[in-house]
C-alpha cells in the first residue's frame, strides 16, 4: 500500500531534508511525498534543496511541491525592484549565495521553472495541503490563493473540511506544540527547522496514513 508523507518548511536545510527522507522516512517510489513550500531562503543550501527534489523526481519518486510565500517572493522579485528588496531582506541573500549569483534572474533556469510550476494547493479524499492555511471567512476558501501563501491565524471550519485534514506550515511553532496536535481539523507541521531558538530547529513530516509525526533535528 502506498504511503503518504507531508514535509514542513525546509528553508534551505538540505542535509536535514535528505536525512529525513532517506533515513527517517525511507521513501519508496510507491509512496507519495508532499512538501508544503518554503523550500528556499534563510538556510545554507536552497540550491541543494531544489537539486535534491528534482533528482528524486527524475528517479521516479512521486513528489508534489506546494508554493510557499518565499517561492512567491522570489518570483515577484524578478519583476519588481521593491519586491526584490523585500525578498533579499527575508532570506533571499542566502539563496543567491547558494547559487553563487548576484540576482534572482541568474538562478539556474531549470530551478526557476521548477518554482514557477509549484502548485498553490493539493487536495485528496482525506486532506488539503497548502503552505499557510485557508481563509475560512469566505464562502469558498479554495479561491483565496493569497491566503494560501500568507495567512497566519485562522479558525478551521470543520463543517467545510468534513473528513479532510488541512495540513500546512508557514508559521513556526515549537516542536512540542507540533507533536501535541490531534490529527484533525488543521495541522501545522512547521517546527522552525532553520531557526536555532530553543524548541525549534526541527524538520517534521506527517505520515498521513498512520497519523504520526516523523522528526529530524536540524543538521545543517
């Protein structure tokens, strides 16, 4: 039986991501792996993260990547000087450094295409995956793409979700708070992998079939 895993915000922590996937999850080609976005920025090796995901896809693994607000900031920076400054101030400098370039437009074109092709959300019989969450204050939450990238505080509408779980990241919370969540309603799997503060510094995957969390401490 195929297993489904969902991984939280990576933020350039390539060694930790590799360790989580290969050693903790032991991913198989029959499995489905989703990433909630924010693959890039702040951490040391954003290029390595994208390289690794593309490598897995090319080897036949089933990888599904959601767009995070940091991917969106990079894309916006390509079109607007103000947005460029916003991105650089929020981890973009580290991303450029990992590529050895000075501008976002100089990033490997295949990586820019990869980022441009990310999806705002994925849905299944028992899940919805977005980067930040959903805007439940409107009649059709799936139409608010901006909220999927940026929303912070929201109350999940259990009636709307039905039997589905909304899995998201974006807002870092201490690992103990991640692990204390019930697997229902909305589940935040961002344990602040890139942040060294006490309680953070972990990359988390949700094993959806079993309803358990798999944790890797940051080794980058």
